[in-house]
C-alpha cells in the first residue's frame, strides 16, 4: 500500500471513527482547514485508489468505508517509522522518548513488566 499524505491520514481517522460515511459526513467532521467538497471527494477517491477505502454505491452517491483497520495502519506506520528513523531499533525508540522526557520511569517499569509477562 502507498503511503498516506497528512490530509489523507486525517480523513482516514474520520472514516475509522464513523465506520462508514458519505463525503458530506466526513466534511462535517473536519474542524480546521475545511476543504471544498470536491477537493475532499478527490482525496477520498485517492484513498480508494490506494486501497485504504471502498464504497457502496447508492445511485450516483457513494458511501465510503475503511478496508484497513486503524490497528493495521498503526502497525505499518510504526514499523516504517522505526525502520527509517531509529535504525530498526526499538531500544532507540524508547531511548528517544526517555531523552525527550516523554516517558517516565514508572512507564518503563510497566513496559518491562509487559515484556516479562509475554515471555
């Protein structure tokens, strides 16, 4: 599957939330930088071409729905980020967040507990 643009990813989050929606439904969910209806329709059709959404036709109107789960996308996104930005090292990921003070010692202890439970 092709990579998503930031706007496409934003639209996917809306579709995951709504589960199925017409273009007008997606448009109503956008609060900032609201695109024109036709622009949004084009973005959603691009998502379809990339294999992220499909639709049910009701005459000339289409109701779109995601064909990839948020969890599957997150896994692909995280694996790609870890590969490209952290040399495929989960240790580097955790170290990055520790240095940025985005993860606490208690969080790290919880992670260790999870790892030990899954052995």
